[in-house]
C-alpha cells in the first residue's frame, strides 16, 4: 500500500516536471534573434504582418496552421513540401497557382535544429499575440 502510494507520487512528480519543460518550451527572445539572423534569413522572405514578401506574411500563423505542422515545416521545408500532407496542400494555396509549383521556395542555408524551431515558434506566438 505504502509502496503503491510512493510510486504514485513519483509518477506524478515525473509527469509534472515533464509538463513544466513542455510549457517552458521555446524562448521567444532567442526565436526573434534567429528570425533576424543571417543563418536563416527568415526576415528576408517574411514580414511579421499579414503582408506577403517572398513568402506569406506571418501574422496569424498560429491560428492558420497547427503547431505540429509548423514544427515539421520549419525543421525541413523541402521534405514537408514533398510529403504534401493535407495541411501542406492548404499552405501551398497561399498564392494563386502556387499549389502547382513543384518545389518549395523556402530555401535556407541549413534547417533550424529542434530547439531553434521551438524558439522560433515561441516568437511567432508572441508576434500573434501582440
Ligand atoms: C528564401 C526565402 C525564405 C526564407 C529564407 C524563409 N522562408 Fe518561410 N516561406 C517562404 C515561402 C516562399 C513560403 C511559401 C511556401 C513555399 O513556396 O515554399 C514560406 C512558408 C513559410 C511558412 C508557412 C506560411 C503559411 O502561411 O502557412 C512559415 C511559417 C515560414 N515560411 C516561416 C519561416 C521562418 C520562421 C523562416 C526562418 C527560419 C523562413 N520561413 C525562411 C520563403 C522563405
């Protein structure tokens, strides 16, 4: 009985600490730096308003796309484009006729890492809320 109680408390503690990490997730300040960085050049192609540049304006992105899809897209646009899931097909329609394009135009020197993707998403969330 005592043993069962102990393991229950332990499970609760572990679950709690993991969800605390998940809530902490990305760092918006770091995401902003990455967005403006020479390494990824997001800023060269995207406005933080609703207006398009080379790619779509990113205001409202968190309500337009799921976080899971965004994570996948930012981690590897080319692969996500090629896999062409329903959500990718939705995104491809951002400009008339673009859904027929064969390749993504989102070209980066390298793809952001897992933590970098989380930071960028935290920044995009903050941008949507401001
Ligand atoms: C060379 C230009 C370019 C760069 C650099 C670039 N993007 Fe993109 N991005 C695009 C284009 C163009 C699209 C539209 C889809 C396509 O054509 O591939 C897009 C699509 C997106 C989308 C989906 C938009 C929607 O409405 O669903 C997001 C989010 C995004 N980019 C974020 C970023 C972030 C964050 C970075 C930096 C880490 C970045 N992009 C770097 C050009 C770029």
